[in-house]
């Protein structure tokens, strides 16, 4: 009997013992693609971060050539959250072409090679339709259709004809709780991940709050059955760890008396260029000890290797780089909803030196005002067009960028660390 099964996550799939050989139940769910390999059949490994006990992957029912574990934010993903989905051989190339649509970073992967079939670093999110099947008493899937969700498809909303938006939003909430900064940065060029980290209004006088190294290292607390702290097996993924844990909404950080910026331009101009203004980066072990009262000169390669989650808020770095991309488009930076005040959207700057890529960001109206040289957002009302033109001039431009480590308090008290530009738009545009 062919029928669709209404469920909102893998955890709601029917148990293996309740299914018969004549059941043909199809399910459509949003998932993260963990791996894809061509064997006697194609095999997709996916997760939606919910668990079910009778999955074939968790019970060692799959070929040894497939990755045997996946690591998120220094935590090994519970194997009871990984579903294997079979793909007939004649559709392997079709599925691979669909996965390639996620973005140019997919060119580095290869479904025919063990070492390159692990797709977790790419962060491919898809809508997956599959038939539930039982093999050796355990649940697996058999592919019906896969639709990869890239930036264009999300922005056009066409993908939501296949799945309820509420189901997708709940999936994204789970995804964000598991994501680290490295995955966020790799996805942003292909998927509008920033639109799912919703900013709430923050006080206009907020700056980087002073906090301890322990606060900067705060991590999500996982339950014992959720994920394990044990060392990963040899074939596990090695991602750059990050203490930043993304949630769906950003809440107001605690006010502090020491919230003033440590590297205002007037302070820098008063300092001695040779002995007080800069501190040269020498070794990674000195990162935490960098001064909050000076601008630390580094190369872009050194900056791109720094783990922001281990920085003390207020630390400033300066380096040369090329601005590869600014998102969203310049025309969409200032927004005004009906009966609302003018706001500056969250901005992402993709920086590069041809060898490495890093992302810095503006997350509050106050940070946006500083970047654009405004006292308050409403002052931009007559200059939006000129600001947009200036922002466009920055793309592909080589600049000397100054950034500051900032922290933001997320729901449940978690701390998100990020790099925010200190350099102003007018200064960056003026540099020849």
C-alpha cells in the first residue's frame, strides 16, 4: 500500500517492528547531508538532529567505507540520529549533480572516493523525500526525490511548496544549536544562514561587554544520550572548534559598566606608533594575552587561523585583505518596515587574500552606525543611495581592515563571539 506519512522529524518515523513488507510509506523532511558515496548502490547519510533507536547506521549495518561518525562543535553526533538512504545506481549521477547545485565548494568532493565523500564541511541542507524501508530489522530509506536548498531557492521560496515552513523552521532551530563558526562561514556563500539567526533590538549604547575567559568559552550543555565526549574514531571529521553556538534569536546582552570600545580612533591617534599603537602577532599561544588597549598588527593568514571564541572581547586586530563579498546586497542594507523605525540589517563581509577566507560581521544597529559614521540610524535617511554606492566600491577592493572581537548573549545564556569591523566605510573607500 502506497501512502505518505505525516511526520515532522526522523524521531517520529514508525518503528521497524510495525512495518510490513507490503508497506510503502513515503516521508518528506528537511535534512543535513552528511555524506554521499557510490558503492553497489548510492548511499546518502543524512540527519535532522533527532534520534530513533532502530536505524541501520547506528547498528553497524552499513559498509565500512562510509564515514563512521561526524563531529559538530567538538561533539560527536549521536549515531542514532543518522539515517542511511539508498540511491539506485542509475540515479547516482543525478543526485550528485543536485548536490553540486549547493555551491562551488562542492567541486572538492567526490562520491567515488572514500576520503572525499564526507560532505559535512560543506553544510548541504536539502529537502528529502524517501520511502521508509526495513533491512535486517533496522530502518533505512530509499530515495524518492532530493532538493538541495541553496540561497536562490530559499530566497525564491519555491522550495516551501514541498514542505511545511513550520517543519523547516523547527529543523533549522535544531541545526543552529549544533553548528559552529567554521560551518557558518563555509555555508554563508551558498545558503542564507544569516537570515535564520534573527536579531532582536539591542540597546543603542551596547558595545562589547567585558567578560572573563570562562564566559567566552561557554558551550552548550549536552545530555548524556545526545552526544558523547569520547574521542572520535580515526575516520571522524576534524572541524575547527568554536564555542559560538547559534540560536534562532539574539537576546539583549547584560549591560556592563566596562562596555566602552577599547580601540576608538582618538585613542589610537594619541598613542606612540612604534611602542604603544601596535603589538606584533608572534605565536598562537599569545592570542588570549593580546592587549585590549592596542591594535595588534597581524597578517591575514594569521587572522584567519585565530579562533574568535577564545579571544577576550575588545581585542583589536589589523591586517591587509581583499573584500570579496558583502551580504546582503548594498540596496538592502537599510530597511524600514511599516510603522517601524529605520534599521540596519546584519552585514557579513567575506574577506580573502586568495589563500584564506574569513567572515566579519555587523550584528546591531549601533555597530552599523559606527561603520557608516552615523549618530543614529535615522540620520541615514537622506544618504541611503550614497551609502549603497560606497559599499559597492568596497567589493574586490584591497584594504587595511581593523576588527574587534565582540560577544553577544544568545538564548539560554550562551555566548556568541564574532569579529566586527572597526574601520569605517568612509576610510575604507578613501584608501587607494
